[in-house]
C-alpha cells in the first residue's frame, strides 16, 4: 500500500483535492493534529494557523506545509484573509 493510499478516497479523488490549499485553524491539541495527520496521510499537506502560545503538538507534525501563529481567534481569521 502506498503512502498516499487510503480506504475512503480513490487516488484520482486525492489528486483533485491536492490542487487546493487546505487550511486548519485551531489550538494546539489533538483535534487539529488529527485533521492535519489525516490530510497528510492522503498526501495533502495543509497550512496551519495555530491559536495560542503553547505549540508543541501540531507544530511538530511532518505533514504541515506552512505554520502561522496567532494570539487570538480574531487575529487567526485576519491572517486567513
């Protein structure tokens, strides 16, 4: 089984999804980390906007394409725009 294979999406579907930029916004805990990992295991490397100062979980993921830090949710949304 290849690294990009997955049981829910065909390779052609993943190929189409890779044409888009995926952004994950959230704090540094398991939910955003699992989203990043799930996308990454399909070969989709998202950009991540982390809210808060403690950032050791998601920031260490090998699947993050780009990492941006924001102090508050408002600042995170401003960075997205």
